[in-house]
């Protein structure tokens, strides 16, 4: 797409918003139902495009991870939107309440929202924000990733089939298009991706004072407590690294465990990986998206090994394409200690005691999620109170995202803002304070000349 076409399409969306600033509940529900129909009626095409972009991607996994999760977001919004749209009553100050004043907060659309979506879940991470954006009554403009061209092209086609160009539009293109896209005077932008690009987007958005929602990932740790069930922990961590080949912003990135429990854990991890694949062999696997990312992972592992790290490769049964690489205790200067892995590689750091583990986590930028494995509720509470992260999970990984009623987002280096469910509705709404004066002219009490009545009311207000 040319820069001129980009601006023309944005103007079309902006003009449509000015003509319909507050879409009715019926209009919003219709738009959400069209998203659902677009997903269901074209599921095979979606899965084929995803597999083409990844080199190979399990159709079953694509169906679940990109289609089903997106449909769930739509269904949740359809069920709850009428409640989200209701004005929220507030209590006026007592002196104003006695005058008959009324106050409430009502959610109004912001306008045109830009959605910059990534390649790892190119459908869900475009559609899930779109659900929130349309539920809030906005127009949407999507810039999908150039790393998944087949899926992006299909998204562009199907959006144009199911929506008019003044409701939702898609801008396909390379980095130049992306850079021009985020410079448009949106009313809000949501970006999902890496921290480096996010910094550029923040600078560009600042020129137009555009508010941002940033979902940035980072290094999400797994704390393995002394009370943790190692077999269960290993099975769930293996799943976190197998699912989408670990190319997930909320995948477990590194694991903290007492040195005495390391070998028993590795034994359980080996068993978990060997039992990961079904009799279909590699049919359920997912490939690394491209050679650049594959080389990046290989470089992280080789550097970690060259800097005193112990490397173990674990493979599944049935000659599967899946292989989990474990890097144990590389020297501090190894890049794998600071770079987000984003693939089927697990970093393990041996250290004993929860205090030491918490201190290690707090040395780095706040993660998107912290995973705790153990039986102690007191320990889990310590992790909650002594760390900061976008999410917190006990004895599981990734499945927090399956809950549409939970906010999703990071904090600090892992992002800003939250969306999904009601949180997404509010994120992309202008929460407008409304005040209606009562039957008594309150201004008379505070207009000079000031009387003894004014002074008495002034003192009373401090005690209410």
C-alpha cells in the first residue's frame, strides 16, 4: 500500500466516525457477529495461510490458538456488551447531592484506533483487539505483520468482504508502511511486539499525542519452589515451549530452581518432551517462522554454551520436528540471560531459596507474567507482593490468556495498558464524567461577598 492510499483510507475512517460518533448497541453487535462469521466461514483458508507463512503449522493448533480463542473473545463481548455500555452511577459530593445534582460515567468511542499486530498469532492478535475496539464503538485500521504475508493478505481480503471500508480497514506492507501507519493521527494505537519497535512507536505517537496500549512480552520466569511437583511442572513447562514452538509472548522464558532439584527436574522434563507428540509424528508441530528467527535462536544457544552454559537437547517421539533445547547456567554476560528467547529454548538458572529467586527477577525489567510452581500459598503471596508483572499464575502456564474476563497486558518493560473483555472495552473508550446540576444554585454559596454561611459550609465540607 502506498503512503497516499494509507492516508486516504484513514480519512475515510475518520469521516465515518464523525458521522456516527456513538453507534447503537445493535450496530456494535452486528459488527461483532460479522467478525465471528468471518472466522468460522473461512477457517480452512485461515489455517492454510498460517501453515504457508510458518513453513508448517499444525492445522489443529491454528484452529485452537488463532480461531477458537478469537471466537471466544467475540462471544464474551456479545454476551456482556449491553452491560458494559451502561452508564455507571457515581455519588456526588454531599453538598451537591443535597442540591439534587446527579453524576455518572459513560463510555464513549475514542474514534479511529490503529492495531499493529505481530506474526506469532497473526489472526488472534489482530482480531482480539479488534473485538474490543468495535465493541467500544470505534472504527479500526489494522497493520498486520509483513513476516506472515499470506495471512496478512487473507485478512485484508476477508475484512473487505465482511466490512465496509469506513468500518474496518487493513494496510498490508513492509516496514515503510508500518512506520507511516503509526504516524497517522489516530485516537489510540495498540501495538503487540518487541520493546525496540515500541520505543519508535512511542516517539512517533507523541507527535500527535496519541495514547498507546503496548503489549511487549519480555522474559517471563518460572519459579520452581521446593514444594513443587516436578513431574507436573516439567509437563506444563514443556507444553509452554512446545505450543507454537514457544513463539508466544507469555511463554515461560527461563526457570529458577534449586541446584539439588535440577537433575530430577531434567529427568521429568525429558519424559514430558518424549510424551509430547501424538502418533501423528510431526503433524501437530509448528515450525520456527523463518530462517532469521531460527538463526537468532541458534546464536543464543551457541553463545550460551561458549560462556560456560551446559546445553541439552530433548526430542519427542516418532521422529518429530519438535526439539527442546535447554541451556543451564551460562555466564551472566551471555545474551540469552537478557534477550527474550521466543522459541523452543529454555534457560535454567540454579539458585536456592525464594528470596534469591525474587531478587533475581527484580534485577530485570518487569515481565509480562510470572509463573510460580509450588504448594505454598504464603510463598505465592510473597511473589505477588514482592515482584511486579503484567500477570501472575500458580501451577500452570499460558492458560491465563484463555480467560476473556481477565485483563491482558504488561507493566514497565513488558508494556502498558490492558485489554480483552471489559478491560478492552474501557481501554478503547473515553470514560466521560457527566455532571447534572440540581434544583439549587450552589454557586450562590461560593460567590462573593462571602458570608458566615459560606464559612460554615466551607468548614463542614472538610469533615464530610
